[in-house]
C-alpha cells in the first residue's frame, strides 16, 4: 500500500495522551484504541472495553443548563445503554460543560498521525508512539497503518498488548515495532478465566512464539492485583514462566494496582467490580518485587516497579 492508502485506514480511538512518560522510553504519544476481548475485574480503563463509542456522564460537571424539558439524569441508574443513547445521544453536542460526552470516535490513521507529529520535536532520541487501549490488536488494520506510518517517519514505535489475539495479527504488527510491552497476568488458566473472562492459553502461546523471534525488544509487564496475583506463589510462577522463555525478555515491569478508573465506572453506569480490594503499600510492592527478583535476577533479568 502507498502512504496515502495507510493514512485512510480508519479506527476507533478514545484518547490520545501527549507528552506521556509511561508505556515506553522517553516522551511518548500514547494512542488508546477502543476494544478489548478481556474483562479484567480490576480494569482501570472500562471505557476501553467495548469496540463501539459509548455515552458517558460526569454529573459533577453538570450546571443544570436548562436546555431540555427532561433534564439529564444525575446518574445512569443502570438503565440500558441503547435506551440512554436513544434519549440523550445528541446532548453531548450541545452540553456547555462537557458533563455528558461520547467516549471513542472514528478517525483515520492520517488524522492520528497529525497529532503524533505535533509531539515529534520533543521525542529526542528515545521517545515515540505507543499504541495501547483497550487492546490495539482488536483493530489490526488500523494498528498496522499507524505503526507503518510512524516507522516510515523514523518514529520509535511501541505496542502494549494483553496478548489475546490471533498469531496472524502479531505477524502483521511485529515487523513495525521497536518495543513490545506484553502483559502477563497469571499463569493459572482457571484463575485467569475467572477474573478476566478468558483463559490464558493463547496469551502464553503467543508470548512463547514472540520470544523465539529476534525482535522487537520485549518487556513483560505484570499488573500486581490484590485478590488475584499479588502473592508470592502467583508471582513466582509468572517469574518461572518468563525464565522458561530464555534470554529474549529484557525486563519485567510490575505495575501496582490502582483505583484511578473508579469514577469511569460511574460515568458509564457500571458497578466497579474490584471495590473491596485495598491498594498495596510501597513496602508490600517492594516485598513482591523481591520475590520476582530473587527468581529472575540470577539469570540477569532486571525487575522494575512501574512502567
Ligand atoms: S486487558 Fe487491560 S484494557 Fe482489557 S479488560 Fe484487562 S485491564 Fe482492561
Ligand atoms: S446538557 Fe450538560 S449541563 Fe445541560 S443538563 Fe445536560 S449534562 Fe447538565
């Protein structure tokens, strides 16, 4: 395909974060693609899960503008999404405060790249584009177009993935990547299915296959979730699995559980499933990092908290 053709490929994006210092080296432009096949009970980006744009409401921003005979509700009260859209779907376009809004919109790769290029002068030698979500591999044509365009302009490319996708999708994307951030949540298939909605067989298999390839740089990221995997046995098993991949993984990042996504559930009219779990203290995180480090450090594999 020509550059002009790649630029016309369309996808659904729900956020573009500029000047980010997460999800890759240096300064990043993080593009969040909508859609994820998993349903992790602790998910901090519930607005990413559905592939379709969604209507959301942040009632604290409402100024009761008085434009409508029937006012906007102060919460969704669990009403069906289709009913809300039918009744209120036009209101985001006239809401003066942005209290009611659409999450996710259709864009061409060319439009997204125009945003990415605004950050390019600040990338220096290490920064670049990171595709995240959601699960960017659910929109393979769009992800491929963005990576292809960025690569063509000499922009560093990274992809964050939960790994649940067909191998043929990775075959399309891997040649255009400098860095792959691969999330590994649990090696126990049954626990994985219970708390994320899907078994981990495909995720483990894809990681094994990627580890057999010479590129791209591969970092394994483990969200450390109390009540799911924040214990020595679970993390030790993950460390053992990573070691079994040989020397291709360049580091393990442990991502501490946080509750920043809580208000998003309310805005979407959904219950927050992980509400009873406390956050881990720094001391607890250090202790868990030591468990992983004790296992992998002798093989020269660094462990870092954060990512
Ligand atoms: S893989 Fe990530 S985006 Fe998808 S449900 Fe899990 S936490 Fe959310
Ligand atoms: S349009 Fe916006 S400001 Fe007006 S009532 Fe609805 S949410 Fe509130």
